[in-house]
């Protein structure tokens, strides 16, 4: 399971889930990506389940990047606890996923294989996902005059 080795504070605030991803919103490492279309929390168990489905489907044929990491702790108290007595103990860790954020990337496989692998992985996640291809940006040729 994914979780941070060390944190500055054990328990974190809830934080808001609104807005769009400013960073991690482009395919940076692979050729194809799986992009979130909603704002949600994704638990470390869900990330691991999706990773296992992708790696099993591509049969170790491609390179996979996990672009989200569960670094936010979620606390929970016991079932029939009375109100008060402080905040509960850390129960699990989640990754805050915003709209347009890349969840997974893959390379060295065909588009059909990547599309099917991400489709199967999307069933394991609570967030709606989209399939994205890498956009190659061509740099303009600059001619320098030599004097």
C-alpha cells in the first residue's frame, strides 16, 4: 500500500476538493495517459488495485507511471464512540485528485492495449476517467545569422 514514510504532522485538515489541476495535467512521461474528470479523494487501496489491473493487462510489456500519491491522512473513530474526546486515529491515506489531473501514464504499448488497460483500471477508481494521448509540441526553427 502506498503511504508516506514520514510526515510533518500526523493528522491533516479536510481541505477542499474544488477546482482544476494546474500541475500534473499533461502526459509528461509516457505516450498515453489516464486523466481524471472529477474532483475526488482516491485511496491508496484504489490506486494499488488500478495499478495491478494495468500491469496484469499489459503483461509487463510497457512502462507504467503512477502520477498520484496518497499523502493525506484520513482519521476515523470507533463505531459507537460518544461525541468529543478529540480527533480519531489515522485510518488510511488518500490522494486529492482534481479535475484534469493525470492518474497513470503508460509507454511502449499500442494505443488499443493502453486504452483497454485504462478502461479496466477505471472500474477500480471512484472517479470518471478519460484516455489522453501525448501531444508533441514542435519547436520553431530559429535561423541565426553569422557575421
